[in-house]
C-alpha cells in the first residue's frame, strides 16, 4: 500500500473497519462488571480475540491490532497526515505493550491493564470515526 492523497479517505475507511471495528468487537459487548473486580475468563478470551486476532484473512492469516496498524501506517508520510492518527498510533502502542501479557495469560497483568486497554480501544474507535467523518465532509 502506498500513500496517495486521493486514496487517503478510502484507506481511512478501511482502517476504521478493520481496526476500529474489530479492536473491541467482542470485549465491547461485555458489561462494565467484566472490566472491574475479579478478572473473568470471558474478558480474557474477548481481549485475545480483539487484540491478538484483530483481523483474520480468508487464507487463515491473522493480524494483531498493532500489525494491522503498522500495515496501514507504513504507507503514510511522517508526520502522520491527520492528528487523529497520532491518537490512534499512541493507543495502538498501549495495546502492543499489553499484548505479551495477554498472549501468555498473565492474569495479574491483564487485570491491572484493563482500564488502559479499554481506554485505548475507545480512543481507536472514536478517533477513526471522527477522522472518517471529517474526510467525508471535506469531500462534499
């Protein structure tokens, strides 16, 4: 994927779908009680699905949230072409930092990371929605 200004809105729309939608696909459906108190297996499994297998290809390939972000962001110039993408990048880094604990099932680390992970997921979703809306409104 290469960067072309004309293609940027479509790239953002694809990222909004692939990352913004699926980074919290399962865990967003859990109630607030899953995010507080004793750590539930249901949340661990939902986070593993959302973060470690954010995108699954028809050929059996999977991408983590940070791999998916890296694939899209690699084509974009630095500094990133939209301030919302800076927010997404920072939030993805939060998720990446907690990925190893999630992969190994470190319950104490996962429990401690819950508020940070949830905030990062929400930031990714809202920043990509905001950017997508802004780009659509600029197109007229």
